[in-house]
C-alpha cells in the first residue's frame, strides 16, 4: 500500500512539473507576417538605413521593457517580439539575456566614432580609421542604424563569453538563437570574412536585416557616407564592401 501511494505521489509530481518551453520553428515566419513585405519595402528609405531618422517616434519601433534591459533602448517591434520569445525560453533554461545596446541613429554613432577618432589622433588617417573599425562602425554604415534589427547582449567583451556564465549564454545562443531568427553576424575571420573583428555579443534579426542590407547595397554610395570626422577614409577603405557586407555567410 505504501509503495502504491508513493507511485501516485511521483506521478502527481511529474504532472505538475513545469513543462519546458518548446521552440516553435515557424515563429520567424509568424512574426515577419505581421508586417507585409510591401509595407516593409515602403518603410525603407535612404535616411532609414543611414540612421537619419527619429526611431523613438517611429511607428515600427518599440521601447524595450526594463526587465530586458537596464537602459533606454528601442528595437523594431518584430525583432523585439522574437527576442521576447527567445528570452522566455532562455529563462526556462536558466539563461539570463540582457540587451545592452539596440538601435543607434547617425548622431549617436557619430559621437562614438568621433570620440575614438580623437583618441587615436596620433595615427595616420587610414590607420586611425582601421583601428576604430576593429569594433566600431562609421556613421551611416552601422547595422545598429537600420530597422532596429541588431542588438548587443550581456557584455561587450569577447572574453566574458569564454568562461562561466558568459560561456553558458554564448553556447545557448549558438544552439537556439537561429530558431528565433537571430544570427551572430561578426564571427571568426579565419574563413575569409572581412571587416569588423569577432563580436560574440552582436546578434542580428535576419528576417528583416537581410532586406535592409539589400536596400543598402542597391541605394547607398560613398556620396552618402559623409558629415563626420574621417569620412574621407570610407571610400579608400571600401567600407561598404569589406565592412557593411563583411558578415558571416553561415
């Protein structure tokens, strides 16, 4: 009788146990369908991909909840919906994802770039630009400009993701992020990828980012990459070919 009661208790406990969140492999398609392709195309302009618009007042953008970031950050609504779904599964798996950077406009990127331009003022212009381009984009050429599709997660140092909690987070993202439409675009450069150094923290929502990159390549020229210190180096270094398009093909 005691054995029978114990079996019943175990079965009851299993029944009440919280079930893991399953990854809906159609989630990307579902989210993208919320914005018809025609509407996406109509939304894209040169100013949009150059970061010359006010994302805080744009209908396609949403402020990130305090539970997902400790700072004021905006993302594309579709990208953010995908992140929230990914966040919930990560939470179930004991992984805490935090957004530490999202959309940045031209002027925010200009501030970052020109601060570093001053920092390396002892270097020749092209060397100076190359040094900054290890991890920072020229204004008008950053993926953080367009569409609110790109975000930085948890820490801006690759070493953080090499051990302990950081390694767990990174391994989880490598395994699960693709199911939600996210991709690490700046991977190792050992297989011919050009441009920025590896960034384990930078994840891009590809269902929209791919469309924005296509538009950028078709409509943006070096005549558009101007109005910041050192912009003359953009064409010399061919940043559109080697940096804007220097992403992982995997």
